[in-house]
C-alpha cells in the first residue's frame, strides 16, 4: 500500500545535522509516511553511512543515489522519481519538523479534498538548535484556505514562505527549477499558482540558518546576484499565465527593488569582491537591460521610477544608486547605532 506522505531529503556532506533531521521524520505522530534520501557518494563525511543505517532499520526509508549532481534542486528532481506518497514535503538534511507536522496536514486534507498545498509555520533555528524568528506572515492565515493565485501573490515578496507540502501531481508535473542560484524560489511560487487551494497549519518547519563564512567568499557571493534572473523568471511567468495586472505589477516592482538593492550592494562592496566583480557587473548590467526591455512599464514603485529616470543607461542608473541609495543606507546604519 502506498503511503499518504513522502518526505524528500537531499543529503551531501550532511553528517553533523542529518540525524536530528531524520529523527524528526521518524518521530511523527502519524506513521503513514516514507522518506526518500538522495545521497551523493562523493560526500566526504559519513552522510551515506548514516542514511543507510536508518534505511536498514526502517523499511519506510529509501536511499537513492543522485545521478544528476550539481544542486539541491537537481538532487530532489532525482528523488521525485522514487516517491510514492500522495503529498510530498521536501526537507533539508539540516532542518527539523515539529512532531505534529503530518498530523496537522492530515487533518486539513481529510476535510478538504481540493487542498493541494499545506503551509506550516516556518521558523529559523541556529547551529545549536535555538529557535529564532518566524519566517513570513503565515501565522496570520492559520486555519484559512485561499486560492493558488492568492498564494502566488502573497509569495512574491515572501509574505508567505515556500517550505510547503504539496500534492505529488504538481511536483511531478513541474520539477524544481535548477538554472540559477535560487531558482527553487521561482518553482515554489509557480507551485502555488498551480494549486487549487492552499491551507495553513500551526505545525512548524524549523529552518537551520548558519553564520557560514564560505557564503561571503567572493566566488560564492557572486551567486547572490543571479537571483535577479529568478525575479525575471517570476515576472515572465506572471505574464505568460495572464495574471491580474496588480499581480504582474507586484512582480515588476520586486524585480526593480532587487536591481536597486543589488546595484547598491555592488557599489558598497565592490572592493571586496575581487575577481567576481566583473562577473557581477555583467549580471547587473544584463538584468538592467532586460528589465528596461520588458518589465519597466508594468510596475509602479520608487525603485521602478529610479530605473525609468536612468533612461535605459546603466551607468546613469549606477550613479543614481550611488547618489541616493547609498547615502540613505549610511544614514540608516548610523541611526541603528
């Protein structure tokens, strides 16, 4: 008999936090689940060994090898082929679920046949498991059911987060995007739009946040700027699906805000970006030109206006950010102190 729920975990060099993550699945108050762990044999630690030990003890746990390495999204896409549950919840190998995670989801889908996505509360935890702030405003919607299009709009600026459980048909029909640094964020929003109904529960997904110096190395920081292409992808999707004008405008405004924010970040920290500086400059200029070509007329915001004032000239746009955004940033930091 196929399980009702599938947990999908990609694991690479994850030995430090993997056991608590798996234990949070095994400890669910509902037992009708499977866990698919996608491993890479190139892991330099005991990730593979730990995964196999759990699988040997519990027949509900499957271990599969990733045949498409390169990112978490690619690993999950490999794992999707092995899932059998009606609903799928992705969980990172260093995150944790509350014990009632499945129980709360089961209550919703038992009562509402048209619910395709269940949104829990999401909350940061640190490297030691200490709880931090909640992510998004999901708590405002606990007990409510909204349409997929409403959920898409709420997710544009992450008023609601993307760590959700979704019906397997949606994920199998549209796998995780893998093209850019945070392409999965675009996938999550598209999944919202594909859903008939989206429900909210008070169970908790604990997302582990690290103070990792590696992410601040120049070669890795350059990847942050690729999120501009994710913003463009979301905008394009809203256009292609003929969404309401206000939703399209919101997507345009987000893209514009990201352009201004990342251009300002580049100006502030260019000296520390070393060899990555040229690549980042190219990403910024390319995204600026693409926004002027197709996104500039759709939005209405301060950031959108800043781009319009530049007249399509990237150097002018950069100078506007230098003259207006950087002084504002400095004043803001001074007030904080």
